[in-house]
C-alpha cells in the first residue's frame, strides 16, 4: 500500500512540475511574440489584431463545436474492395505457402511479378519474395515450389523462407507480427519501401490470410489475391486453368453512428 501511495505522489509531483514548466514556457512565448508584434506594428495596431482574433474565435467557436459533435457521432467501418485493372508488377512479394495443389496460387503470383503472366517483360521485375510457411508440410511445399521455379531460370537468392509453427499459423496475431517484420526487413536490408512490396493472401490457412490482411490495412501496403480464371461445377477453383492477380483496396470510412450500432458497442 505504501509503495502504491509513493507511486501516486511521485506521479502527481511529476504532473504538477510538468504542468508548471509548460505554463511558464507558454507565457514566455506569448510575451515574446507580443513584444515582436508591438515592435512591428505598434501598440494600437497590436490591440486591433488581438480584438479581431478574439472576435474570430468567438464567431468560429459554435461551428467548430458542431463539427466536433458531428465527427464524434460518426463511426469507422472497414471496407475491402477489388480494384479494377491489372496489378502493377512489384519488386517485392509476400506469399503464403499452402499444401498440395494450393501452392499453385503462390507460384502464379511469383511468376506474374517476376516477368508478367507470359514473361512479356524482358527484364525481371521481382527482386525479393518472402514465403511464409506454417508447419513442416507447408515448408516442404514452399521448398518444392522454389526448386521448381529455379529450374525455370529464377534466381534462388530472391527467395526468403519465413517459417511459422503450425500453432502460430493458426494465430492471426503471429502472422500479423511476421508480416510487419518482413516489411521492416524489406526496408532496412533491401531498401524496398512498403509501396514496392505487395502481399498476396490467397494461400495458407484462414488465420494466415486474416493476419496478413490486418497487417496490410495501411494504404501504403498493397494487397492482392489470385483470382481463378475458371471454376468447376462445384464452385471450386480450376487449378489447371490458372489464376490472375487482383488488387484489393482496404480503407476505413466514416459512417453515421446509429442507435443499433451504439447498442452493439
């Protein structure tokens, strides 16, 4: 109990001293500014300016308060929308490793950003690709993918395996944290800005997908998914037909706060 009281008293003292210093600094700054204005304009001109500023604040205060109340009445909603048009090729790519045929989405994303869907770009664009795996089977699948594309002429040193345990692969927060680390590595080690690294959320587990999407909620981090070109009669993607990347735009929008939303929150 005594330790707690000492903590409270210490905090109060720091707050009091900080407030006194801030107030003193503000008074000194205002005094210096007033002296400067008087030197430049004269005493009565300074008084006129002060009166005009006061009147402006008084007139503007009610509209500002109304605007503040309006903004407080708004809530935020997250929207996820597909962007029309082709996805630009990026120098950096993050993909999620699936098991079995599902690894095809990661392969399609890699091939697209390397030289285009049909290798129509003479010079490769993709310089670094991070593959997030979730457990031994997922890691083995990623290794097989790398071996496959390297045989097709892709340089092996552009690939960076980022292994998660099977348990962490089902933890969106762990995936979120790893994606953040990848963006930091891309910037610090390879001088790649966030805008130059696109994240593809198509593969992996559902938790890996959600973790990646949350990590890329920033408008500076481009996001994409591999959209199947054809579906079978059961609504499943036709792996043989392949897929094309589609850009995804994530944004927060302001919406009116309704009574129903207030009850839910």
